[in-house]
């Protein structure tokens, strides 16, 4: 098989991986339910997810990386067929990528793409094991300063509050000019109070999301539903807006673009809404840490439980240390 035929075969298999998700989604499945099935059947949340691609964006990204991998394997090892690829080829590709000085974020994407390839060429277990091994190696190299780590800056609380006030003013002027209400500032406040993703605090918020007791139901990644409390005034303002607009709380893309402009106008530099999610998670962690200290917990116990609560609030499993490091960062050292 020629290199071009291998690439065509790869394209077809990745497309079928996404079609598997389309079929499951049409039958009412969610990503969260697929994870739970893997846990029940094999104590592995990714057991049923590895042969599936959920978004076109992931498919395009993985195909680009994996075509580079095919070029590498064909040139270095003479590989002619997709099914002849195996872990030694993937290991050599990852080692070459590390030697080229690629950043940690890029390397993690590479290993994820190779794990997905394993699932579509019947090398699921071995490629997944290789991906886990290199995940640990990449983290060690970042800690040693050998390769650049991810930049995960977090805006200050003061900048966030100024940006929300700027958004409120823009939303008011928008309604005065067009006659249509807009609630970008409410979406930002909801992210601050809940640590939600931007999509969970905009397009997925409807009147049905509001629950008694000043609670709101958030649809998180993979369709997982989280019931969280919010302040009474925010609960009332969201209800008032949704009753008037008869639609979701906000358009996600419009909100993200407006947040970028607002944060810059407020004097900040961290323009993505995920920075707002980190700000919220870190504030929650600090408050929870002090609350547990006041209740009599030791500093170590308070840190451990506050970290678990913060990660669970983000929509992840309580024991996800990688997510704790990603969102909480230096807050994990916070003890005073």
C-alpha cells in the first residue's frame, strides 16, 4: 500500500469513528453515559470511548497529526499498511517530537492522537498504555524544565469584576440600540459562581435549568448534569432575562468574543473564558480550604478535601490530580 493509500485509509477510519458517535447520539446516548458504561464493564471510563470521535474538530486535528506520523513511519521504517503500525513506531515518533522541542500541550495532543489511532487499527491496549507512559514522561520533563509547559494564566479577581461591569454596560447599550436584551454579563457571573465552561453557562441555560432553592442545573462536558447553588440575586436576574427573551442565556461565540474585548478594556491580559473558569475554581478552593480549617481539619486534610471539591465542581472526578494541577496550579501550595 502506498503512502497516499495509507492516508486515505486513515481518513476513512477516523470518519467511521465519528459516525459511531453520530449513531449513539441519535439513540440518545451522552458522552457521560458512555464513560459510565466503560466503568461498569471494565472499570475504565475510556473503554467505550476510545473507538469514538465526538467532534469534527478533533477528527481534523488528529488526522493532521496522524498523517505526519504516517510520513515518519513510512520514511524511517518503510511501513506500507495502516495495520502494520505498532507501538515501536509510535514511541519513535514521540521521542523525535520531544527532541524537536515541542511544547507539552502539543506533545499531549500527539499522544492522544496515537491512542485514538490504536483504537481504529486494533492496537487499543498497547497504544493506550504507551500514551499513559508518555503522559507521565512529558509531565516529568516539564517539571525538570526540559520542555516548555502550558501557559495557564488566571485573571485577577479585580480585573474580572471590572470586566463584568463593562459587559453589563455593553449589554444595556445593546438593548437600548436594538430593542433586544442581551445577557453576556450574566453568563460571566454564572461562570464566576459555578466554575462552569462557557457553553454550560450560555447556550445550555434555559428556564428549565433553574431549580428551586436558588439552584441551577448545568450540562457539563459529555452531557453530565450538575446541580449547583448560585446567589439569589443571580438566580432571579437569570430567570427574569430568560422569561423576557424566551431563548437560551447567550450565544457562546458572541459571549466569548465580548469577554475578550471586556477583559482587555478592564486592563487584563488573560482573554479566554477558561481563565475565568480557573479564577472561579481557585477562589472556591481557597474558601473551601479555610472553611475546613475552621471546622477543625488539619492543613493537609483541608487541602486534600478542598482540592477534591474544587475538581468535582469543575465536572471531573474528585481524584483527577491532572485537572487539579491544571486549574488550581500554585493554589495547591496555599496553606495560610
